[in-house]
C-alpha cells in the first residue's frame, strides 16, 4: 500500500456514520459508530488497492516495470 495517505470524507446522517475515500472511487462504507466506519473504510481501501494491483499485474503480463509516482 502507498505510504502517501488517503482522505476519508465522513458525515453522520440519520444515526449512521457514512464515509468515502476521496482518492479512490467506489470505496465507501456505512456503520453505526465513527470508529467502526474508520475501520471499515481502511479495510475497504486495502481491498480495493490490492484488487487494482492484481488487475494491473494481470493486464501487464510477464514484462512490466513498477514506478512510484507522487502527485
């Protein structure tokens, strides 16, 4: 996982905590407590990054290069 960090946007709505990871589309969660939400977002982010990495490596085949890019 990147050491850059990610931004969680969180809010409380009708008794639920809802959150999104700003930099990764599709990573969002809903939980009853703020603590559970942050844990769920962290797990969902890790799973999304691993899935994206797996997809990228599969598409690249046997010959690829990894380069760190910082915005």
